[in-house]
C-alpha cells in the first residue's frame, strides 16, 4: 500500500524517468483524497476546497513542475527515534513500545511555494517527520508529522486559505486589508508570530509545533487530547545570527551534522479545560504541562532524489493506532490538499500531464 516500501527505485533511471513507482504514488494520492472525504462528516466534498487551495499556491508562487506545491525548498536527513516506554500509559502506539531506536526520516523546509525562496526572509520553516515502528503484531505503523516553527496555523478554517494566500501575494497592504475584512479567519495570530520570530538562524536550534490537536488512546481505550512539538536539545547558549546567503539553512545543517548528531525531544502538551482543541490559530499557553515522549536523533543528510524522503508526502493524518485526529477542520482538510499536490507533482515527474 505504501510507497515507503520502495527503498530504492530499479536501476533503469532516476525517479522522474521511472514509471514503476507511478501506480503506487498516484494510488497514495488517491487514498489521501478518499480518506479526507471520509473525515468530512457530511460537509461539502473537501476535494473541491483542496484543489482551490493548491491552485492558490500555484497562482501566488508559480507552477514549478514536479515540485511540492507547499514547502518545495527543503533538505532531508536520516536518523532514529527512541520513544519512552512510560508513554504507553497514554497511547498504545508502537513508537513507544520497545524503547529501541526506530528509523526516522526528517525533511526541513522553507514555507511558501517557491523552490528558490531566500532563507533570509522571515516566515514559516517546516520540520516533517516519518517514524516507522513494528510492535507485537509485526505490522508496521507509520506516523507522519508535519510541524512548523510557529505555535499557530495560518487560518482557523480551510476555506480561508486560498484568500489569504492570494492576499499575501499582492503585498502588505492587500494582506492587511484581507485580514481586517476576515477577522474570523484568525490569520493575525500567525502574522504576529512570524514578526516575533524574525529569521531563524538554523533549522537545528528552533522548536517546531504540530499546531493541531490529536487524541492519545491507550490499551484500555482511555483517550486524552494533546498537541505535539519538537524541542531542540542542548542548544548552544549563543547562536550566530542568520547570514545574508539565500541558502544558508541547508548549509548550516550540513555543517552541524558533520560535527555530530542533532537531537530533538518530542513533547506531548496537555491542555486545560479552557484551551481550544479545534482552532489551530489559538496557541496553548507555554506553561501547560507536557510529557517528554522520546528523542529524535539526526545523523546524516539525505541528498538522494530517489530516497523515500524525496517522494514522501508528509500527510499529518497518517497516524499509528493509538493516536487519532481531532475534529479540527483544518487538520481534517489537509489530506485532500496533500493528495492534490502529490498527484500533480507525481504526474509531472512521469510526464503523464502537460507541464
């Protein structure tokens, strides 16, 4: 079922010349679309909105053939995740079953839709993670996580995404006018967070947030909500400021990994009764209690364009048994958008549609 099983493509050419992966990758995109429709719970078909949102990204940033429609500029790394077995009291997910190192793939990225975007511009930075675990059933479980360096998402409802993206592309005045006209979208929260953050100095020294609420389910069927985040471990007390080179983030990550592993702790944040579970533009307060659930260790850069990281769509609704999505409407809409993007770039890779 999963294209992840293709560790390397057959030796008859690179990914864009090889059609052997086409059925798997396109089927994966279709599964994302169907899954999102199933989660819609009677609302309008989410595929219509997904296509509109992906079209908005292409209108704002241009169509870059065979590239991801969002966060196309990025760099991959490989490593392992060790989950804390004590977390089994909260979830039956296999990632916390053995306490042994599990294979992990990570993709850091620059937000937006331009693969040539400069790293020197303030904005969203991404950290997407794939953890693969096998538990007592011997059936692999995949956990895909899409995080950003901000504690909030851009909009509270998916139907606002296209309008916000178009307004951003028109400039500061148009964006301000759109935000003022659509206060219910909640877009000002992320705009303010970007302004506070400025330009991140390194992929390896900033926290990343899942922004959505998920439910932990343990072996007894007990459920509790959480939001996850990756916290950098052992950050140097003094971090060099961001330089002016447009591609410094990838270069700094290479240099950092050449010196030794990069580590992040996985925090599971626990809300209070007053915290909003369904609006990703509302951050939970920093003083909420958390469980340190494990450590992600990155060892090396993965530059191979045929690697699973290069092909993988980090759909945050691909979850292991023991972790369930909330009814957050933005979270529920994301599988369809990821499916549209995957379908388009895969078809372009394989020359199945005009560019």
